[in-house]
C-alpha cells in the first residue's frame, strides 16, 4: 500500500469514528441526565446517613459494572477484528461473557460474609443479593454492547446506553408512586437497569457465529481475569470509592461523609459513561494501527488529549472550589454541606481519570491485559496507601488520596502506550508481547 493510500485509510478511520461519536453524543447526554435524576431523587428520599449506605451499595454495584466493562471492550475488539475480514465474533465471545458472569457472581456472594456485610451495609444484608443479581446481568449487558459497537451497530448500541438508566428511572418512579422508597427497594430500582440488555438480545445474537470457535477457555479466562482485575482496581477509585473508604478509613461524621460522597457522585457520574467511549476507542485503535500513518496519528491524538485533560482538570478544580459547595446544596438540599477544597480535589481526580481510561483502552486494543492490570494496580494501591497513611479526619484522607492516585496512574499508562506505540492490535488468537 502506498503512502497516499495509508494516509487516506487513516483519514477514513478518523472520519468514520468522528461520525460514530457524534451519533453517540446525544445518547450519552441523555444517559447522564437520567443518572443524575436517579441519584438526586434517592438523596432527596433518604436521610444523609442512609444515603451514605445507599452510595456504598451504588458504588459496589456500579463499581462491579465498571470492573466488567473490559468485557465490552474485549468483545468490541473481537467483533472489529472479525469485521475486517467480513466475519462476526465466535464462541470465544460467549466464553468471555461466561467467565465475567462467574466472576461477578463470586464477588457478590462474598459480600454476604457477615463481617464484610455488616461493615458495608450496616445490617441491610439484602443489598448483597441485589449486587449478585445486578452484577451477573451487567456481564450480559456489556457482552451485548461489545458485539453491537464492534460491528458498528451504533443505533442499537446508543439505544442500550439510554435504556439502562431509563429502566432505573421508570422503576424508581413506580416506587415513589407506591410510596415504597425505602433503602432496599431503591437498590432494586438501581439493579433493574442492568437487565436492559434483554431488549436487544435478538440483535446481538445475530452478530455471533457459534460455529466459529475463537479463543479457548484457557486463553479467554487468563485474558479476561486480568482485564477484570484491572478494571476492579479502576472501580475502587471511581464508583466503588465510598466502599473503599468505608473499609480502610471508617468512622468520622456520617453526615459530613455522606455530603462528600454526594459531591463525588456529581463529579464521577460522567465517568460511568466513559465505558462506551472506551469501547468505541478499541476498534478505532485496531483500524488505525493497521498502517504506519495511522499509528503516527494515534500518537499525536494521545499526547494532545493528555495535555488538554491536564489543563481541563486544573480549570475544573478551580470552578469546583468556587461553586461546588453551592451546587451540592442546590442539588441535594441544605443537609448536604461540603467544603470547596474537597469539591476541587474530586473534580481534579475525575477529569484525570478520563484520559487514563481512554489510554488503557489502547492497551486493550493491543491485547496487553497485563499492562492494564499494572496501571490500575498503581492507582488503587496509591489510593489505599494514602487512605491509611494520611493523618487527619476521614474527609481529608478521602479527598487527598483520590486527587493524588490518578496522577501516578497517568504517568504509568503514558509510558506503556508511548514506549510501544508501534505495536499493532492483535487478533483473537494471540496476546501481544508485553
């Protein structure tokens, strides 16, 4: 292929990805709005101390969902790789879903262990069962989403993104009408969104060829468990952070902690929707990596995006410090009081996690699951160590550790991505060299 041909191919991939991202934009905005409606409504329906327990549940379920998000990226990689030759994903995709569902079920059942359950849910043991059901459903949901986006089924993929929070909001509305808005019913409303994949199962099944074998159980299990563990570490500093604080830095003023967690929900909620963008990034990287011109363009995009994120994080922290406390009180009510410096730290952390998640998607596209795991291990270990080591109250420890940890991870993932920038995405049958 000539230089002109490779350049044209790279430009075509970029234009196609821009169009796809544009189509997804409205769906992502709608999903963000619906997600905010749910969390704000629950904050209004529950007192701050119960809302802290609810956010621990929310963090565990959504954290489990985040931990399962590499399944979506892996299936989008399999689908995109198969699409290059006009095919569809094979039985390897079903094996990946099965491994992920088993891991989700095991995690949820572990929450029934009495000491863990009491510390996290303060006697509401039913919440652990809701996590089990929602987690297994999430595995199926991410599998469906990965198949859809890998084959450019943008309309159905966008519909599933919106359907998930819409189902939650619908069930919540029914609970409010029935005046059954206690802690466990609200948790059931949250888990209901994990079953939205049932609306799209027929379309996804057509994108599978069960006669094509794909990767075996050993390769699939090894790759998926590394990716899931890396994503689980990711979740400890995103949706699952309230649970991490509860385990490592318990105590303190429960109302004040609940207010900080409420501010964290506002800062973090858009991050739960980065997963669809990550899954879009995986086939983008697969196609760009097919040519040298594409790989050069990819390097430029990654560097410019990272510097832009740093500038945006600084600006966001300043805005959060100035208007954050007012915004939290406006959204959640006068009972939720939080300091400006705390909101600034939460916003700084949230913005930096966006390029981190997108950069690790590049590693997923290269089938470098081990490097994904190392990256998020650095972030999680840094956050946990600071929670244990920093003197002061729980709020100070929670905010500082959350602001510092992504900075360490960003350095690590940039080194991984740029030192192996010439690597091409691999096929389903092998792993990239580390």
